[in-house]
C-alpha cells in the first residue's frame, strides 16, 4: 500500500504557507494543505495568506521542494459570511496547484437544511471555474455531525465538484466504523483526515478539546484503521493532528515528523517506518 501524505495546517498551526512547505519537505511529506482563508482565531499567522507576495514565496517553496499543494481551508457555511468572500482563496489555491477545498457548516439552527444546501451549492459553483472540488466535513461538534447528514446534503446539492471529507476522529466520536464509508459514492471521497484518539465517552467539550489540542498519533489510540487500506489503498491521507503539548515539547517540525512516522507504520508497515525515521 502506498498513500501520498499531506501535512495539514492544523498539525503545525501558526506557520506561514512557505514555512509549512519547507517543513513538509524536510520531514518527508508529499503534499501540503494550506489555510488560505483565516478564521480570525488566535495563533493564525499575522499575514494575508492570499497576498501576492506570500503566493510568490509559496510557489517558490513548492518549486524548490517538489511538493504539491493538495487542498486549502477553511470555507465555512455560516450566516453572515458571503461565499463570494472565498474567491481570493480559490484563486490563490488554484495558482498554487490545489485541487481540493475543505468546507464545514457552523449554523446554529437545527431546521436550516435548505440554507446549508443552497450555500454549499453556491460554494461549489464558485469553486468550479478554478478546478476545485469542495469537500464537506462533519466535525462532531459542528452543525453537521454525522456522515449520514453530509450524505443527505450532497444528495440534494448534486454538484459535480462536491465531496465529503471524512476525519477518522469524527467517525470515532460517532462510534462509526470506517468500513461504513463503503456505501459512499467513491467519487465523493477525495482524501481522508487521519489521526487517532482514546476510546472514551466524550462530552461535547471533550470533543472540542481533543480535536483542537490533543489528537493522538495513528496507532497510539483506539481507532481501527484497517478499512482505509481495504477501501482506499492509494488515497491521499492528510495528517491533521494538532497536539498543543507535543508541539511545545518537540517543536512543530519534529511533531510533524512523528506524525508521519506513526502514519506510515500503521498504513505501510515497518519498511516505510524505518525509511521515514531515518530522516
């Protein structure tokens, strides 16, 4: 089994796209996943990630390292946020070579499916001219919390460039086996987010804290990953693994390397582990 591996922004939060690219190359990743639409949260780099100078520097880093930009984030479905505001990020992402966009819904009304469907369809339509597919994620503490809810939205939107982004953590929070992805149309699954977690009874607050600051390395927790290679032997795997204490202890670059070593050990076995660990 051989997967391309992407270094997600949230694994090394706070770095700029050029810094993330060089870090990914030094630690052995194949792809990078940039945050090109800031959420206004603490820790984001104090830059405009779509500034022409940043884009030039990022393109230079990609050219020098041979890495590819795979996806960009984060486009939220949120009342008061105009999907047209994402256009600069779509343009920048396309210029950097991205093919995928991450989207999630954060509305606060339970009967707002029509709004979500219409907004997601609009985001897909805005992204399409840039050659971008939009992947709807279901964080277990967001508006859409399960695979079934996202499938329902996609069946209603019916856009050619739509997809679902499955994070192994959120499947775990839902007590859903990864084999459940067998019934998802394969053209909807463009990549997976990978991390591990303990087998606990998670409250909503515990889910948020774990997802944002305490994800585990693959193979370290209770998630059963066997279905990934069974269903998706060549699918890109994006390692999204924020862990505040480990980043503080090891530094972001060593943490990124630890993530990749663990992932390759789980998905590719000892030979790949030894090759990566030798870096």
